[in-house]
């Protein structure tokens, strides 16, 4: 693994939002140099379920975007003392297990206490925080 390359895990809500609108700023993630994008089958399935309900036209966009992602395994031990709901634990576990440098999630309700912090070596950020760091734009 190249130490100069960010390994960025995308949560389901990031995938959903990128697929929902072709104009989404989140699509910049796919164009960043020195960045490997990852997700899990669990996150992909959640994004698909939500798109089917809220934006069925986004399904083809999701599949195009997903074709450029590495799908990480979902098995890893979580650090003790984390207060995450059961549905979010596999997301962080997959990011840790895949040796990601970052986990991007817009799920402030469940991940807010981890924003800007490392959990199991993975820095948890909102997509906007990550893009701001990488591009220097707000």
C-alpha cells in the first residue's frame, strides 16, 4: 500500500447522494488523484434500497460509480467503547478491516461524536470536511 494514497471508505449515504444527482459535489471524490475509494456490500445494498424508494433513476448512476469502488470485506474488530448503533457497526468495521485512512459519512446522528477523530486508525469525516482538506474549497 502506498502511504501517499488515501484509502477512503464511503458510507451508504455518501453513495446515495452521489448517485441521486449528477451535479452532486460528492462526485469530485471519484476524480481525486491519489485516492482509492472503497465501500462494503452492506453499504452498497443500503444505498440501493434507498435509491429504489426515493430515486429509482439513480440506480444506473450508482452502478456506474460502484464499478470504480473496491468492495471491502466486512469483518474486523471494533475498538472498545464506541457508541454506535448495530446498523452502523459494520460500516466502521469494514473501514478498519480494509485499512482505510478515512471513513466518509453524512450520518451525523450516529457518527457526530467521531467526526474529526480516529477510530481503529480510521479518521471519520463528513464528505465536505474531506473535500475541503483535499481541495481547499469550502
